């Protein structure tokens, strides 16, 4: 009986989402695609024009991501971010596109931002 309960608990934990996104639906933000991957642990940014920078501010008003780029697509792992609400600001075509990502579980690992041109690794 205990093993059945244990297995069902592990299955429920495995199905728990890592993050959720509140997208910017403004017409001026349509050039920037901002999605989460299927496992919801990586933010996927893409555009036909270069993305200048990305930063995220948490609920304590601290920057947990601060990344300057000149790439058309970025993959930003979210496993380094603290649990809670993060406001993302993306500099794109002399505009700032703002959206929210909520981290639902707590983890700490090394973060690596990947673009087609380069890969950068940061650790806290």
C-alpha cells in the first residue's frame, strides 16, 4: 500500500509545471515570439530582427537575469530563477517588450543562455 501511494505521489510531482508565462499580446510586440518549451523550463525568444538585451526582475526588485545579445533567437533556462513572479524586459527594435514568467518550483543550477551565434554560462 505504501509503495502505491509513493509511486502516485512521484507521478504527481513529475507532472507539476515548472513555470508559466503571461504573454504580451500588444500588437507592437507581435514581432517577438516569447514561449516556454514543452517542459516549461526554458524561455524561447525569437524574432526576425536582433534581440538587443533581456533582463528579469523578481518580486524583491532584484535582477536575476541580465543578458546583452545581438541574436535573433535565444533559449534562456529558467532553472536558475527563484520561485515567484519575474518581469522580463526584452529590448527589441528600440522598444521594450514586457511580459511575466512565474516560477512555480524552487531549484538552483547553472544557467546557460544559448543563441545560434554563441553560448554564455552564468552561475550565482
